[in-house]
């Protein structure tokens, strides 16, 4: 295990969950206050909504304005690129997306391409390779492959060449991959969708053994990586914030706590608790 010097940022996939009101957000929290409160606890978040639609410039500017100076966002690339077009003829929508998401400025930490199991190297390898060769190098990228035939020497070498990380992902479709192809690591604790949304807000599945294993893999690369993003989905164990906190503890970073925020009234005066 290498000497730990990389920056480890834990957080969740999304922040706007009504089931978190009470166990994470103070009771009475409205959706427009959630991101501001979330960013007092965690230093990073994965924007899930950009997968479904490009946000308005006003929305992105608000995200930036209500979060601390050192807060980082990662954003999913729209599914119109990754799922519906398989990287063919998507330059227009990609340029539109990055022009808007770039309004986050220095708070934009990484752009994530999440590919579905149906998009494989066999049927989309050529269009994918052509697409990534034209990516602007001013951004940091990660790609979550959900089909095993992407994990070949041609793709992995191209990713290393371009400093694009192959995302580590704990989900039923992604192989147990924990090598580095970039100076950053992107780990997604996704789960298998067996946990229903009605259960979000409490841990109902013990994933501690899996998280310890991922943590060991992460720390083994601490000499090779500058920054690691770790994002927990509610479907992984039932409650994304608790999963993210637990992973941080396993990885040797200071535990985060939100109990004071939950118990106090919403008065805008709570301090950052991480």
C-alpha cells in the first residue's frame, strides 16, 4: 500500500431526495435548499440529472452560487450521447452540454460517460474511439463501461494515453476492474436496483465488506493518483450519505457528520461539518 497523499472526495449520486428529509436534511427542507445543505457536509457530488437533460444556464449558475468555494461537481454526459446515439453524430449536443456545464467554472471536477450494457466495443468501438480523440483537453473525463468487451488492450491504452479514467463501478454489469488509466480515480457504488426508493433514507444492506475491498484497491494506487472521486447511490445500501461516510472512514479520511444539521432548525447559520 502506497503512502496516502491523493485527495479523496466522497459524496453521493444526486442530492435532491425527499426521503433524505429527516435522516439527512432537517425536517421542512425544500428542494431549493438541499444542495446548499448537502455541500456543508460533503465536498463533491455527482450530478445525475444531466443524464436526462441539459440544464439551463441559470440552473448551473445557481448550483455554483450556493456551494462553497472548494466544492466540486461531476456531471453525467446526456444519455442522448451515450445511450441513444452510441457516439455517432453527437458533436452538436456534446458542445451544447459542455458550454452550459462549463458555467460551473473551477467547480467542475469531472465529466462522466456512463455506457449501457447494450453499447459494446464490438458495435460502437470505432465511433467511441473517434469521439474521444476529439474531446477538448480542458476537462477531466471518466467512462463507466457496462459491457465486458470494452476491457481490452486497445481501449485501455487509448484511455491511458488521454488521461481518461476507466471508472470503477460496483454494479451487476461492470467487471471487477481496479486498475488506473489516469491520474484520477472515479468509483461508483451503484448497486443492483433491488432496493426500492421507498426505503431510501436508511441503511438496509450491509455492504461493508465490499467497501473495504474497494478502499484497499483505492489506497493501493495512492502513489499514482492525484484525486479520487467516490460516489454512493441510494440503491447500493439504501442511504447514499451513510454509504459515502462509511467509505471515507474505511479510507482513512475524517468522518463527516450531519446530525447537528438535522437536529437544528433551518436558520442558515450551521457551519460546515466535514
